[in-house]
């Protein structure tokens, strides 16, 4: 009777090798045979039972003795060669650190989500146009919301809200805050409890009631000095008397950096359908309801509404999104994916490097492994010591990497602070438990990736040749192809990443070179939006703009004021135009350029002189001929010959739109703002229309003080606008400089990140090339010695070594350039005024990599020429 | 033997069993002897580990017996107690005898 093979194999795996293990196997066989006379299944079961018992007795020893011994041995071996070990730890640390950094970012933006209980059940409802799905979702009309709330069954609750500027005033002080008007059930839907007082009670959002206010923690701390007595206090909310009823916990600023919440007492039913402002809608899925079922439920109600109100809802449906989906456009996901791919490439390069270094070490120990294998040790046991080294290095690398990531994530968090970038309050960049779990996973992956090549090589090595011939044994070890291939991959990846980094660097330099003919820090700007409900007539709106300009101008501290569509230098809108005398068969044939609306004093305020022609004046009214001022780039683009002044063009497609005559040319004032390279509106050409001949609803007020800092004007400016209409808020009140910085922060931040990636990759490729070549030189010491003894000159030896290195370098460069071309078009959206195929950057990176590669190859080559033939011949 | 070192109870039993088996002390015989003479049934794993441990300490040694087909071609080890193993047993026995001296009446007493 033969024992079950698998059990015997298992037993053998745990037993010590040699006679001891063999004799125990023999004992087990003998016992089985003695017992087998009884026949049947019983002896086998009996064998299994005892064999597994013996295996278990030895298992502990195998693990503790084998694995730990291997690890201890690996540590000792690594410490003996501190240079190469330190390099490996540094390389892996960099790789793990960068990938952890990137993971923290992605986790923070795309995964962590709202900080409310069971946030995965929170859904955002948006209205979508099924005829134009590319346009994305929009808020839900108020009447539709009420119907959704009544007819859907999939939600525990649906809440609506809208944001706005809130003035809280009492006898002591007035302050302006970012507020949200919400339905009474909002806090129940979010399952958020106040730290003080209560949240809205059902019915507190009934039309006509006095406003009830729940304060955010910061407002309570700053305005009320954390006084519990704030509860019940009466306060004027945008002029209406209301009551403070509660305080929310610190850090809660839903939906997006809001300071306080007011029960909305809107009464949309008092108006016909479609005549109330749309609301943002958030809901919590009811228990047991799947996401799909809720979507179906919502779509079904939307279809009913489409049938009932075709005039408003034709083609309209509703979409269910996660909060993260709503917050993050496809662009962010694309950028982050590109960056994650980049860092994983860096990590792979790191693994390839360390694998190479380990291969080099493994080669010198092939004989040990060969002897072990010859003595009957299993594959795993022969290979594990090499894994152990990779594991030790990866763990040390993880420590370095975590420290690196911790620092970098903190830096990134500060660089993208909500106050600067408008990042939602719940998006946080921290190294916390999920991120650390990622570190553990990626470390295991790293150890495996770096250790697998040496381990495979060792177990594959030909036993006979290793044992037969000392010298041939170690050098017949197939280091060659695999590790040379790895170096080529490294060079290629670093070329691609470096070119990305180079383009980013150039983009940052361009940003610093932005040359405006005015000083942005000397101007204060604030934005104003007029609602159609409050200002239905064009004349009302025109009067408001005129009044604003007049009142601000009359302020004692103001030297000049103007009203414009965009903050100067911050980027105007893009629109197609038609030139007089040109025909455009297709609407898409019309050229596109930037357009803005400015008040008469705009260019005077900025201190910009006209290059040609004249400026806007009081004479340009709705009744007079339409006029425009164009910038230098516009004149050069559309009227390359002769003067632009006197030429005519118009916007839109209808023939009823009047022509505009160009009356003046101004210098370029960066009308394209900070739009990335490749964006259709990133070219500087554009035109200006006078405010009096246009009818905008959203404008910016820009003012320059007589003296002192521009920010000092803020309170006066706010008061001036407030006296015209207290319900029209002045928002984004900041210096023009600050506005421009907010428009360009991400070039800085993401550019720096890419530069770090590129430098890390360069460091790794250099280390890799050097490592492989210097190892190959050391393996060929004997050969070099013989060559030199036979009269080869140093030059010839250098050429021999270099040619090997240069081959790898050349192939890597070629692949890298192709990859870079692909990468640069993806990261184009992150670049400012840089050609994604910038020849200087491509050339510079090529030169850099070739230089660094040459040095990395030359050092081992020179070492080869210094080989003493006598030493070489004696060495093995 | 390190001065002052005493064997564990089970180690002592294994050493004694090997001595009693004289020339036939292979692992399975030791197992049977422990069962028959001392009523100790131990798992094979425990016995093998104990033997390994005592071999490492130098109390037992083994010789290889020729492999036989019924053992699947695997060799058999015949254990013997080394001089230092015997020395260990002697010290242990002397210590125990000294400790027992004068305590015989205790053994005769019946628990109440």
C-alpha cells in the first residue's frame, strides 16, 4: 500500500532534509504497511492523521527557523554591503513613497467621500437632458423636486438646497457668510446631529415662516465666541428677522465649504411650473434599496413628469450620482489616472532596479543555491533566501516611503487648501489607515516584483554546470537578457517621465513670465450676479451697473473703477464671430475668439493706452452704431494687412445681429487667462464690447485705490454695492493678483509633482544602468584580465563595455520618446503656454539622459581597464 | 552536559526507553516501549522533536540502518544514548534518590 502522495509530499516539505527527514518518512511508511493488513480506507486515514501531526510539529520550526533565519541572514548580508543596500532602500523608498503619495490623493478626491454616517448611501439627484448627455447634469427644477419627493419610494428622504451669500446682522455686528438654504429634512437625510441645540424640525421650511438658522462651528466660535447663549438669539438674515437654533460639529461644512444653514421657506407652488429657481437635490437610499433600483424609480417618475409637462420636461430625465461623481469632472479622474500610471511606472522602475541589484548578488551565490538544491532542498527553500532580501529591502523602503509620502501629502494638502482652490471641505489629503494599508499591499507587491527575477533565475540555474565548474558555474548564470531588458525599460520610462517633467517646468516658468501691462496686486475685484427674478428688465440691469460704477467711483479712497465680464487677466469667454466680407457655409467655419464686455473706463483704469484708434465713450449707446475694441493679437490674426480700425464683424449666427465697427486696438491683456495648452480658447486674440451696448447679468467690479493696499477697499466696496440692493451680494472679493493666482495654482502644484516624478525616474534609470554595467564588468574581470594580458589597450576595453551600455541606452531612448509623445498630449491640460512637442524640452531631456547614461557606463568601463591581469586570473 | 542541567520528565523516559531497547531502538520501537512500560502515548511528532532536541544536545546519537523496500526505500535510524546522555540520567537519578530519602512514610500514607 502506498501512502497518499499529496500527504507524503506535504510531510516531506516540512521535514528537515537528509537522513532525519527520510527516516521519518520511512517510519511512517513502515507503520502504514504494518497497519495495512486490516485493509480498507482506515490505514490511509490513519496515515494522514499521523503524517499531518508530524508535519505540524515541524512546521513551527520550519517557519521560525527557516524564514526568520533567511531574513536574519538577508539583513546580515545586506549590512555587509551597505552601499548597494542603501541605494536599494532609497530607490524602493522613492518608488513606494511616490505611489503612496498618489494613492493618498486619489483616495482623498475620489474615494473618501462625505464625512456623514453611511455616506455610501448618499446620492445626488441631477436633471439631465437625454438629447445632449455630454452637457452633464444640472440642478432640479423646484416643482420637479416636489414631485420626486412625493412619488419615489426608494429614498429614506430627499432634501433640496441652494447656496448663497448670507448677511447675519444684529445690534452688535454684521457679517457675510457662505450659507445654504435647505429643506427641513436635510440634516435627517445626512444623519448629522448638532453639538448644541437642534436642527430644523419638520415644517420649519413652510412658506412665510421666519428664517431659522443652524450655525457652523466656525461661525459660532468666531462670531459668538463659542457662547451657548447664542441659541435662541434673534438675528437678521439678509434683512429678515430669524432665530439661531443649533450649532453643527467642527469640520462639518456641507455641501461645499458652507458656514451656516437656513431653513428654506420658498414657495414654488405660488408660481407656475418652471418659474422658480432650480434646487440641488441630495437623498439617502432607503434600507435594502439598491442603487440601480433607485435610479430606475427616479427615471420612472421623470418619465411621468415628461408626459405630464412636455413643454418643460421634454427629453429631460434624472440621474443619480455619488457625491464624488458630482464633485469631480472627468478631467480630474483623467489627470489622476495619468499620474497614478506614472507613479506605478516609477515603482516598477524601482523594482526593476532592485531586482537587478539582487540578481547581481544572487549570481555570486548561485553556487550556494546549487549545492542546496543538489542536497535535495525544495525549490521554495532554495529561492526563499533571495525573496528574503527583497522583502527586507522592501520593508525598509516602505519606512522611507511612508515618511516621504507623509511629508509630500502634507505639502500637497497645504498647496491645495480649500481657501485657495475651493476644494470641498470633505476632500482631505492625509496619510491615514486606508493609505497605510495601501503601503502594506504595495510593499508586498514590491518585494514580490523585485524578488521574483532572482528567485526564478536561481531555481532555473543548471545544477550540473554550477557544480562541475567553479568559474563557469557562476558566470553561466543567465543574468544577461532579463536584466538588460529591464534597463531598457527603465531608460524608456525615465525619458517619458522626464519629458513630462520638462514640459511642466517650462509651464511653471511661463507662468512666472506672465507679463501684464498693469499691476494685478493694485486692483480689487468682486463679482456680482443679477437674478432674472429681481431684475427682469434690461433697463433695470443697466441702471444697476451704472449705479454701481457711479457709487464706487464716488468713494473717497477709489482712484478708478470699471465693470467687466472677466477679472482683468483672468480669462474671458470664447465665442465664434463673422467678419464682414467673409462667407461661412457651415456654422463651424466661423473663427472663434475671446470676447468680453467692459464699461467705458476699463482701459483708463488699467492705465492701458490704445495702440490705435479711440476708446469707448458715453456716445456709444444702444441707439448708436455698435462698436468694439480689439486687442493686438485679434488685429494681427483677422486683419493682417492694413489697420483693424474701421473694419466690421459680428457675433452669433442670425443676420439680424448688428455689425460692430472696430474703433480701437489695445495691447494683449491676457484675455485667455490661464487656460491650458491645447484648449480652444488658449490663444490671446479677443475683442471688447461696451457695457452700454450689451446686456450681461454676471459682471465683475474692479477698482484701484488712491493709495495703500487694494484689499483695504473691500469694506467700502461691499457697502457701496449693498446700499444699491442689500440682496445682491458681492462675492469673490479679492485682489486681481489673488484671483489670477487662484486661476493658476494647479499648474504650480501638478507641475511640481510631475517634476518630482521625472527626477525620481532619472535617478533610478541612472542607478539601474550603472548597476547592471558595473556588475557585468565585475563578472567579466577574468575576461578583461586576459584581454589586457594579451595586449588589449584600455581604449578597446572601454569601447567593449560602453558599446553594451550604449545599446541599451539607445533602445530605451527610442521607446521613451514614443511614450513621451503619448504622455505629453495627455498632460497637455496641465500645461500653460507650452507646446506638448516642445523641441527644446525633448532635446534637453535626450541630452541629459545620454550624458547621465554615458557617465553610468563609463565608470564601470574605466574600472575594467584598471584590472590587474594577475588578480583577474586568480579570481573566480 | 552543562552543570546543573536536568532532563525533562519526557526526555528522561525516552532516554530510558532507548537504553532498555538496547540494539533495537528505532523510533517506532521507542514509541511502543513508552506505551507499554510507562503508559505514555505520545504523538509521533512529539517523539521526533524530542529526539532531535536531545541529539542536538548530544544525549542521543543514531546510526543508519540499510533501507528496505517496505520503508519505500527510506533508511532507518537506530538510536543510542551517548556517554553524556548516561551521565545526565545518572545525575538526575542521584538527585531524585537524594530527594526521596526519608520520605517513604509519605508514600505509605493514604489520602483521607
